[in-house]
C-alpha cells in the first residue's frame, strides 16, 4: 500500500506555534521560561530557523494546549473543540488549584444565569 509521505516543515510549525501563542496572549519569553529554554532559541523555532528535539516539541505543545499532530502537521482531531474552549482549558490547566476552583465557581455562576 502506498502512503503519502508527510514532511516536517519548520516554518509552518513555527507559524502554528506563533499563532497559538498569540491567541493565548503569551509572550515568547513566557513560553521560553515555561519550557526552560532561552527566548532567542524559542524565537528561532517560531521563525522556522531551527528544529527542536522531541522533548522540546512536547513541552511546547503542552504549554500551548495543542497536540503534536497539530503542531507538526497542522492536523486537528475530527472532534476538535472550539478555539475558545481550548483557551479556557489552557488557562485552567496552568493555574494553581485554588485559582482553578474559584474560576470554576465563577464560571458556573455566570453560565447559570
């Protein structure tokens, strides 16, 4: 059986990373800090100037709340949730337990009106 070869396109990966980071309102420095890398290195990844290790790619995907399939190939799951929902989950997953409980309480009150 013949399979179409998928190619790792660094500039496209960088554009997806930048787009998602900006949608979340995060700076390059904030992501670089979260993944334990220099801001210059992260900027080079976004620009497609350099590749990255699988560990770094996994860390970036986790920070941005996306799958590796999306990051590398731009493929989203068929049952992909709305962008606003992904953003909400990202923020809930990246705050402390106390803030998360308070946010959930506020969200429940707001949505029940």
